[in-house]
C-alpha cells in the first residue's frame, strides 16, 4: 500500500487529467499528487529517452537492470513486456537479473557492466572505455541519462511505496 495517498482521478483538474491520460498509471497518480509541476517534464524526459538513438533492446535491457538493482518490482512489471516486444528473450532477462552477461553480445555486456558501475557509484571508470567503444558517444551519454532517470524513478516508487498497476501501461501516448 502506498505510503501517501495517490491522486484521485475523479477529482483532477483538466491539466492533471491530460497528464494522467499520457501515461495512466499509479506512478503518474503519485507524481501528480506530490509534484504536479514536475510531472509533465518527467514524462517529456522519459519520452525523449525512448525516442533517442539508443537501440530499443539496449534501452529496455538497461531499464530492467536498473530496476533489478533498485529492487523495483514496478519497473520490472512495466518494462518486461516492452523488453520482450523489442527482442529481449527470457534467457536474456534471466541473465540481466543474475548479472551474468557471458551469454550476451559484446555490446550488451559492455553496456550492462557500465550500468552496474553507474548504479554503484557516481563516476564510471572501469567500464567506461569498453562502453564507449561499444556504444559511441551519443548512446553512451543517453545510457547514462537513462540509468539516472530510472534510478530516480525507482527511488520515488520504492520510497513512496507506489502500488503496482493491475497491468502494464501503454507507452503510446507519452
């Protein structure tokens, strides 16, 4: 059960209703209830990251790893279907959750090792060069922002104990 009440959708303003319709979820209900002035910016950042040049499969692998490291059942629930829809297999999900990247491609392993280091400390050093070589500057920078965004999201969800949604929410309107 959430540690704070979520926004009552029946009692929203027009602006809140528009924000909720973009991503109808308990996450957005929590954001609108506690930080209404930030919600649209939060959604725009998420959309920008989703539209970046980082390949969708790598994006979803990153999100699943951050969610796992952050103990966020909510992030896993929202992203497992998306991950599978962009080509992440059950075996790859299991490898991501174990932190065993030996069966993944060189690029995937370099990225996920980088993700592990970025989650663990503020400045990746040991994994930076391999990730840069595997991803290039733009996708490495995007991956860094993606890790930060989902770490922030996981901490918001876990700290406020935002309830899981009944089903994963469509990303089509963000």
